[in-house]
């Protein structure tokens, strides 16, 4: 049997300043009563139960969000008379509704649990996608896009909070990286599915014939609903209720998180948790970073087929050319998540990979020739797509306590979603075919990401050093043990991951 590891076995001096984990309160005798091998076995079982299901659900979420870009070049623009800025208006309405839903949805999720709530959201936006296949006008399109935002608004922050309720801080980025990489996979599958579904011959009743772009919405929505209905069979409500774990493994899964976060997983969201989330400097670094990253991720996801078509390829060919770009971005995002968790660093990789995005958008802005510009699209996607899971997991890592994490995750994604609104207006019809304004906006956004990641590293390392020398110990004066444990990330023993 492996050696039992104590929480305090490794001293702070043996860990880098930026990655010292939360330690137990002074005078506490709490420590793990299981072996490293047992904990590893639990984590692997959870990986097989949770990560594939969450990844598929988010893939469907992103697929139903971006299929409007594929449908646009398959005849929707002409059929619904999307002249001028109408397409931009319809897509931006989605994001406006989306960002108002995220924090309230995560608070509801914390109260009711994830097993049925998260699949319920997925069933909802799948049904909306099916309904989009039957719209007849621009006004109806705006209405269904707003309804789509209602259901999708809680999905991404909800899935992130769900994973944070099962994994420790240094385990989270890799898992979030896998499921958020589903956005890239959705882009790849979206192009293939759109190309395939659009070729299905016209069918349906006389008053509602389905064809080309309508088939894209109908069949992708149908797949979403069917998969989501099966999800509650696999998803557990909490670590203690996982059907894949033995009784002892359930205890280990729940207790290892309680020891790390010093809070009960069943705590309810109260006003103080919301206040603490809104006053966390690291949350704003991550939220603004997510905002800037979203300008590129959402912009590429919706407008890449249009950008490639403007390079001279036919609509169907442009769909196919999006696939390898998304596959490359997906693999990079997963790889960076894995390395980041192993090294327990976040900001460094966010800063380094945004250099690819900066280079790519500079090439798109000032380069010429389809081969060079297509290569630039690869750089843009590979530089930007790791940033979403990076900033989100960074924020969740440095938000202590389940209730604070629930609010923080929703808040970060809410601010980040505003980047999606800007992305919609970055690529305007009269800016094509070279789109200099859109590429310039994205170039500036990537430079901003570089600044934020660098500042985030500085802030976290500096704060950890202040705490290590006792500079925040005054926060404990006059507090009870319960009040001390309730300090969360403000506790002097808490160490930020940088």
C-alpha cells in the first residue's frame, strides 16, 4: 500500500511562490486518510464518467450556436433577406441575452444541482435549433436567437462550475481545456455536418419545406436533444452520488475537495459570496482576458466560413477548409491544458500562445495571397482557442469555496461574453473581402491578452510573496475559526496559482 501523504508534508519553501496550494488552518489536524494511489484511481474514474459527457454537451452547445455561420453561406442570407447589418444584429441579440443569464443560472445550479439542470439547458437549445429551421423572416430569426441565448447562457459557466466541484485546483485546467476544446471540434464537425446536411434533398410538408440551410438547423438540433436526454443517466449530482465509485471512493472524492477548499460543497450562495466574487482582482483579470479572447474565438467561429469564401473558394469548399483549422486549435488547447496543470502555471502559457494570434492577425491584416492568409487563420485559431479555458480555469482556481466559485465562473463568462458582441460587429459586409477593420480589432485584442496575462502573473506572484512574509496576517485578528475559514481567497494561507 502506498504511503499516506499529509497535507503539510511539503513545506511552502519547496513550492514555487505562484503555485503554493491552500493549506489547512493553523492548529488543524485535518489531513488525508488515503493513499496517493487511491486518489489517482478516484480521479481516473471521474475522468471517464464526467469529461467525455461534459465535452459532448458543450460540443453540441457550440455547434448550435455557430451553425448560423454555416447556414448563412448555404442560402439563409438570401431566403431571409439578411441585407446590410441584419445578420450582425441577429447574432448579437444572442450574446446580449446570453450574458444576462450566466450568473443567475449558476446560482440556480448551485441550489438545484447539475444532474438534470445542465442536460435540461441542452435540451432547450437543441429544441430552439430545431425551431430555427422553420423561421420565415428576419424578425423570427432574432426571436429564436434570443431564446437560444436563454438556454445557452448557463451552459458554459455551469459546466465549468460542475467540473470544479469534482476536481482540485491543479487538475482543473486540463479538464476544462478538453471540454472547451469542443468549441474547436464543433467548428470542425460544423463544417462537415453543414456540408452533408445541406445536400439532403428538400423534404417536409408543403407549407414548411426543409432544405439546404434549414436542414442544418433541424438535424443538428435533433441530435442535440437526443444526446441531452441521455446525459442524466451518466452525470452525478455530486461526488458522493457517483454510481461509478465505491463508498470509500465517494468519501475520498468529496473529502479531498473539502480539505483543499476548507468549505462544504453544500454551502448555499449568499450575498457575501457574491460580494467576494465581485471584489476579486484576479476575477477581473480573467474576465477581461476572456472578453478579449472571445472576440477572436466567437468571431472566427461565426465568420470563418465567410472569410474563407471571400478568399475565392465556393461555399462548400469553404466549409471543408474550416475543418483542419479547428482540429489544430483543439489539439493545441488540450495540450496546453495538460502542460499547465502539470507545471501549475496559467499566465505564462496564455502570454506565450497569444503571440501566435498576434502574428496571425498581423498577417491577415497586411499579408496577401490565399496560401499565406489561410496559414494565418491557423495561427489565429491556435493562439486564441487555448485562452478561453485558460482564463476561466485561472479564475476558478483562485476563487475559494463552492459558492464563490459558482458566482465567479458566471461573472467571468458574463464579462467574456461581451467580447462575442464585439466580435459580431468586427466583420461587417462592407469591410470584405479583406476585412481590415475586423483583423485590426482582433490584433488589438490579442495584444491586450498578452498584457493581461503578464499583469496576472505579476499580481499573483506579488500577492503570494506578501502573504508568505506575513503581510496579510492582520486579516485574522479578532476572527473566530469559522470566520477565518470563510475568508476564502483573502485568507493569509491561501496561495494564488499564477
